[in-house]
């Protein structure tokens, strides 16, 4: 019985050690393969027709170069005017408008340093009282209820371990606590399922919250 117990513990120990090595590698491979295939499929069919043969990865390189070229062109006067015209058209098409505008606003919020969205990591009681969820401040809103205005905050509650999806919840401003975490630390906390987190989470005091907002 002792031999069997020792064998079971050893197998379990080695199996867990193997999982810790293999699973992250597999997940990384799957994610990179998905991204590689997605980008590669954007321009690869066109390049295949032009060249007559398939070159793995050429679609990815071409997509990256196309994005860089677009960025360079939009920095000059002619390119900026063309972009403004295209932006004007897309923001007025009935079906495309909500998708295009929302995607643009989300990207601006994430990439622009001057944007205040997603720059604060918040702690809210969700999905019920006594349970807490790490979230990100999206926008502050004045909500009219029965003729009275309430200060609300739209917070994005990401999913784990894929924080690019989630849900938006409107919470009264006084019920939100700002965590002393950077957005990167907040993302790391969510992606790791709470494993990659500090030993204690601290709430920022109001003075520090206001000072950080002024810096942005």
C-alpha cells in the first residue's frame, strides 16, 4: 500500500510538473498559430493569384507592411484628407457605422496615452454583494432616473483568461473602488486567473486617484 501511495504521489508530482511546462507552450503555439493564420489569410489569396505559388508567412509580412504604409500615408496632407473622407463615409453608413465607430473608439481608448478609458483598474461588487471583480473604468456618465441625475461609471468586466471579451456594467460612482494597480498588472491578474497577483490588493486613496487623473 505504501509503495502504491508513493508511486501515485510521484506520478501526480511529475504529471503536474509536466503540465506546467507543456500546457503553456501548447497554448502559446495555438494562439500564435491562430494569429498567424488569421493575418496570413488576409492577403495570401491575392498574393497567390499574383505570384502563382504559395509562400508561408508572406501574407503576414504583407499585412504588416500594408498597415505601416497606411500609417505613413495618413501622416501627410493628402493621406490625412483621404482618411478623413473615408472616416466620414464609414461613420454614416447605416450598418457599418456602429461597428466601425465602436471599434475605432475602443482602439483609441487602448492605444492613446491621452485617453482616460481603461487606464484605471477598479474593484466592484459583482455579480452580487460580497463578491468582487477586477474591472476597468470605461467612462463616467450622468444617468437620469425619474428626473434625477445619478453619477454612474461604465466599467468593463473582462473574461478570464481572454480579457478581450467580457461585459459592461454601470455602477454608481460611490460604489467603485480604484485599485493601486497598473492596467498591465490588471490584465496579468485576469489572464492568469488570479495567480499572477500581488500578495495584497490595495485601494488607492482619493488624493492619489485625483493626482493620477491629472497626469493623464
